[in-house]
C-alpha cells in the first residue's frame, strides 16, 4: 500500500508526509535484478572480470608455492615442480593464462572507461568482443611461444 | 521525524570518504601490472619446465628475479584491493570484517613468501 501511493505520488508531485529518502525502503527489487535480466555481453564480460580476477588467487598461490619449494631444497622443488608440470598442473596453468589475459584485457577496458571513453553501447560491445577474442588469441600465442 | 527535511536525513549518510584512495590505488596497480604481467608470464614461462639447477641459475639473474618480486608485491596488493570489493559486495556485518582481515593476511603472507623465496634463490 505504502509503496503504491509513494509511486503514484512521485509522478504527481510531492505529497504531504512523503519523503524521497524513505521510498519503498526494504521492499524494492535489488540491483542488478539478476532474476529478470536477460544475460548480455556487457553483464557477462563484467562478471567474468570479477571471476577471473579473484580466481587468479589459486594460480598465484600455486606459483608462490613453486618458488618457496625451489628456495627450500631440491627434493621439495621436485615435489612442487612435479605437481605444476603434471597434466593437472598443465590444466590449471592453461586456465590461469586464459583467465589472466582475459582479466588483463578487461582491465584495459576499465582503464579506458575510467576516462569516460567508450561507454556507449556499440563501443562497449565492440570492446567486449575484443576482450573475449583477444584473450583466446593471447592464450594460443602464449602456449605456442612457451 | 516528519520535521526532518530530505536533505537533513541524507547528510552524513553518504560515502565513507576513503573511496578515492582505493580507486586510485587500483588504477596505479593496474597500470603497473600491465607492464609486469607480460614480463612475468614470459620469464616464468621460460624457467618453468627446467631442472632444479636451471631454475636456480635463471632466478639468480637480476632481471627475472626483480620482475618476479615486483609482480608478487604489486600483484598481491592489487588482488587485496580487488577482492576487498568482492567481499564488500556480498558479505556484511561482522562476517565482512573477519573476511577482510583474513583477506589481508592471505595477501600479505603470500606476498612476503614470494619475495622471500626470490631473495633466497637470487642471493
Ligand atoms: C595486467 C594485469 C591486470 C590489469 C590491467 C588489471 C586491472 C584491473 C582493474 C582495472 C580492475 C578494476 C575493475 C573494476 O573497476 O571493476 C581489476 C580488478 C581486480 N583484479 Fe586485476 N588487473 C590485472 C591483473 C590482476 C591479477 C594478476 C590479479 C590476481 C592476482 C588481479 C585481481 C583482481 C581482482 C580480485 C579484482 C577485483 C574484481 C572484483 O570486482 O571482484 N588482477 N583489475
């Protein structure tokens, strides 16, 4: 009831006893409305930036462990090195490289956006495709070079 | 309550006044990583797969060692600042405070371990 009168009141001008700060408090849909939004390139590339950035902790800890092992002894190095160069380690490293290049390119897009450049939809979409395709290309290049 | 104006209700309820420093720290570390990450990927990629002796010799050289140390320092600072935003978005109250403290512990412990290991190998 309160929300209905607040909403109609909003369009018809200010009502007595109604103030902006309390409109619909606690009873409104929360942004970004995940349940009713159709997935779009912009939202997918945004959440992937978050997922890759945070998931890179696993890769980073793996690598620090490898360095610590190398600094400790030859036996310990062989253990860590064995894990990282196993098929499982290769898989982790492959997805780490893919995630890293994705996050790097998405990061560049953010640095560009921060200057209020490229925020219109057509440009945002172009940069979104560039980030997705670019990260695959860079990953292939990295695998080929290394 | 009905004597408070909208403005009076809003004053003091706004930003925590520290967001700009966080935003700027994120920008600085991002730009630094833009240079460091490719350097690290290709130096570390060269070393990976080598024998123990080869790895020790490679990371005794100044360039790969300094690149790795800088990547750890700036990378984990950037991770700490970035993951802080993730936690602030999804975790609230006391759980948020505990998560942020744990995050800081993990980030700086990993940073220190990485730098220590590089120093021990290089020196
Ligand atoms: C060239 C390398 C990198 C660049 C250019 C870069 C850039 C960025 C930028 C601009 C943001 C802010 C995005 C936003 O405003 O929403 C960000 C977020 C983040 N970055 Fe990076 N980054 C890089 C590497 C890394 C690495 C190596 C890690 C992990 C160790 C990492 C972890 C994160 C995390 C956790 C976030 C927060 C994401 C979130 O909102 O949850 N980044 N990065």
